[in-house]
């Protein structure tokens, strides 16, 4: 397999899962401004959507979109226990979290990476993110250490990635102490540490 990625982007969640399952894979860095591949050529020839992650499967096909790739990897490697089996309600709890992270956190962080964002727009995004993080903080206070309990899942790989964006947009996470403890537990995992190292982030 080959993962087309950009350091610290949402593709990092897929990278974490690849390490969690012990997969053999290659990495191909994408310049998100020019859409050029590190090895040369246009990323748009591979993924016309123009954004990461994109995973080239062993059969040569390409799979895109975070949620789809994460579920594919988890289902292909059931022994890693990153996603409960079909029919198990806990599976849909994991999928529920992935949908929430994608729709309510990921999309609201995105404008903060625009250097031309106005102070008003930045404030609005931070307010929305804060409310969404508050809900997660409360849920983590009822269980944990991970989103659905004791087991690290693909939803945790996604949330760990998104929480990492807070430092880049200078967002203080101290109002949500349960998230701080959560991030500490997730960041100490060997797969996460390996991913950060491979992406040049530590």
C-alpha cells in the first residue's frame, strides 16, 4: 500500500492506523499548495479531488476520504481491534464519532489554516470548536481513556490528529481537562509516536 499524505493533515489518522495494524506501506508526500508529488508528477492525476488522504491499495486501486479508508483498514485487519464487528452497536458508536469529528471539528478547524481569515471569522470558528470539544470532554469524563472505553479505535486515531491542530492555530485546550488526559494517553502509543517521527513532527 502507499499513503499519499501531508504532515499533520487528516491523513495522519490513516498513517496512525497503518502503524497500529503493523502494515507494510510506502509514503508519498503531497504539496497541498501545488498538488505536486514529492517524487514528481501531479497528485491530481491520482486523486482529482486534490486532497489527502489517498491510499493506493495492493491491487493498484485508490481509496479516498478519511472515514472510508479508516474503516477499510480496520475491517481488513480485525485482529487489531480498531473497529467492532458489523452488527455490534459499539461499531456504530465508533462510526458516530468519526462522523462527528469530520462534520463538527474537522470542517471548523479548516478555516483557521487560511492566512487571510478575518478576526471575526476566526472567533466564530473557535467558538464552534469550543462547544464541540466541550461535548467530547464531558463524554470522556464518563468513560475512557478513549472515546468508546478502554479500546483505542479508528475514531481515536482521527481525534488525536485533529486535536493536534490546536497547537498550530494557537488554541488553548486547558478548558477541557479530560481532553488533555485523553491526548496524553493517545500520544504515548507506539503507533502514534512512530507516525509523528515518520512525518517529521518530532
